[in-house]
C-alpha cells in the first residue's frame, strides 16, 4: 500500500516527444475520487502501489502494481481507491497522432503485465527527471519502445503491413544516422526524411534490424571507433570523433559490443601487428 502522507499530484510537461508535447502525471490518492471524465489523448498508466478502481465502458476494473491501464481518447472513466490505503500511479497522456495512421484499440482497459509495467514506469521516471531536456534520441526511444510493447501485446486491428519497414527505408535511416554520426538527427527529423511518424519508424526499424535506432547508432559508432583504433588513434581522441560523449561512454559501449575496452583492443591489435612484421 502507499506510504502514509498527504495526497499529491505532480504533472510534468515534456516537449519534443510530439509536436504538442506529452504530459506525465505522478500521483498518490487516498480519499480523492475522479468524477467521470475523458481525455483527448490515450491515458496509459501503471499502478505503483495500492489499488485503484476504474469504471470504464460500463464495467469496474481494479489496477494494482504489475498492471497497465490503457484508456482510449474520448472514453469516460472514473478513478478511486479500491482499498483503505489508497493508490499511487504514474501515467502518460499520449496524443493519438503519435501512433501514425492507425491509432490502436485496446479492448481491455486493465491488463496484468509486470514486464510492460516496468518498462513504462522506467520510461516515465526518466522523462520526469529530465523534464524539458528529455528530447533525446535515446529517451524518446525508450518511451516509444514501452508503448510499442503494450500495442503489440494488447491492441487489435494493427495490420502486419504497419509493423514492417522496407529495406530501402531501413537503409535510409541507417544512412541518415551514419552520415551524421557526431551530431545525429533526432527521431523526428528521421521520420520527416522517410515520410513516417516517429512511432512507425521506431517499430519498423526494430522489426527489421532487431534493435532501436539509438542502439544501432551506438554499435555503428563502436565499429567506426574500432577502425580508428586500428589505425593508431588514441581512445581519448576516438570518442569525440565518432560521437560518444566522452571516453567513458565509448568504453561502456565498446565493452558491450566487443568484450574489451578500447585501450585493450588497441594494444592487442598493435601487438599483433608488430608480431607479424
């Protein structure tokens, strides 16, 4: 159950995720009851403690930790404590346009999915911490990946064609990122270039490549760094040349991809080169 203390509701506005921005809410209530109301956006929330009762489409539903609440635009609903200790939750209010040409339909408003709840909760907390500075390729991607998880698992009416991106478009995204490796375009810029929404680009790219664009870019940077190290450049110089924030950032990704630090790799290939002469 929620900890003791006063009720609270903290709103955070995050610009850059969509043209109009996205609102995030972190709240804790005990005695408060939402009157029947509706939103112009999707309300996608996770219960973080306690239990909430939601009246929606003529039926009562209970949200507890490990569940995800999926409320569609224009659908009246309520919200109140389902237990004496009240409840706490985090939610994002997502414009339908973010999903592209086919906004999803969720037949069940409350689903039990601890994995999706963790993904959404982590994305929301990260964006709430960052606030207006959250418009980064990685931060936005994490939010969209979490949303895509619930769409793929619980939405109906999404066609297979909407989930695929042709090889030509994948190549265009890779080229756009690779050509501007030091200062890569935002997801919004990439979407404009290929004529899709950001959400569509992310889903289709991950479907075709097996990872989101920011992860592909990091690995591409590692491969570029590897070539520079092989040519004799120092790790401290290489980080900036391939777009990593600093040497520590390069090292983290280098170890993830190749299993060793840049310095160890550079020394190894230099020793091998000398031994072969």
